[in-house]
């Protein structure tokens, strides 16, 4: 049986394959856009001074509007822990003005 530093070759390649798959899935789950496309979203809220312009990745096969809607859902959810709009604590009452 052939060994790579004391580990059977099949086990070694199986572990390498699992690590590559895990890294690939982790990258996709993190919200990175494979195409690098980003949406520019503009939000308003009466409790927030001025407008909030936020950039967010567009998932493959999605649209700028869908990407901005996910940010809007977070801004209007008190349980959302992501930070948008200069890390504002204002949750609720946000409106999407434009998505490009």
C-alpha cells in the first residue's frame, strides 16, 4: 500500500477533497458574488439623517433589486445583527428608494 507520510494515499486524497469542497461552499455561503457584480442601494428613514447608500453583492442569477431587498429586510428587522448605514441602530421604517 502506498503512503503519504504514513497516511494511506486514498485517505489523504479524500481529506484533501473534503477540504476543497468545504472551502468552496464557505465562499458561496458568505455571499460573495462569483461575477463580482454589486448593487448600489439607496434607503431612507425618517429617523435617519440623510440617505443611506449601501453596496451589496448580487448573487448569481439574481438582480440588484433582490439584493437590495435583502438589505432592506435586515434594516427593518430588530433581530438582524448585520451592520448597514454607518452601523445605525435604527431598525424599522426603512424604505428602498433605488436599486442599481
